[in-house]
């Protein structure tokens, strides 16, 4: 790879790192060709972009990027695959589901909405992260709950009052 090609790859990686808020680093080196193909297919279906990158180029792109990746450059050893997603827990769920059939891929680290997770032991925590849409839904539900209670109380009070008036008028 020439120096110019490397600089183009670094530029492209820097752009993707800057634009993405959810980045997972995984090791898929132990997968055979069939499993790798199945993983790529599963990523495509889940709207996750998977790319295998050179560690040195990725580290240079991380440094060049305006984001703080903390300890993530320290995990760039061995084979590294990048997973880009729009949903914070989608790659973690995909990795966990894929591991039901094999021991790989291993999670090296993740950058999710400015939070940094290092190590494969963080996978369960990442699976349980709620997406932005789920959090908005929870907040809307919580905000609607008191209003529903007030409306319900007013409606039930109105029926009680009309029942009392009807009883009085009958007498």
C-alpha cells in the first residue's frame, strides 16, 4: 500500500469516525470463511456496517478525529473489525446472538454516544443499553401517565356526580 493510499484510507476512516456515534471494535480472526460471510450478512440485515481495518491506520484516524476515544487505541492489537451502527445496542446484540453458534467475534471495545467500553466483559452491559428511540418512548410514557390519571379521575368523578343527580331527581 503506497503512502498516498494510506492517507486516503486514514481520511476515509477519520470521516466515518467523526460522523458515527456508535463504533464497536471486534476481533473476528477466529471465524472461518462461511462464518465470516454469515456475520457480514447478519450485519447487513441489522443495518450495521462491518469493515476490517489495519490497526495503525485506525489509530492514526482516531488521533486525527476530533473525538476522544480514551483507551480504545490501546486495544488495537491483532485483527480488528469496525462495526458502525445507528443504534447503540445493535452490534452488541448481534455479537451475542452470533456467539450462540461460535466463540467469536470477541468485543475489543466500543464507543457509544461518547461513552467508552473496553473489553469483552462489557458485552452484557452494552446489550442492555437502550436506544435513543426507546428512551424517548419511555419518557413519553412517563409524561403521559399523570395526564391519563387526571383524565381518568375527572371522567369517573363526572359519572359519580351524574349518578347522584339522577338518584336525587328520581326521589
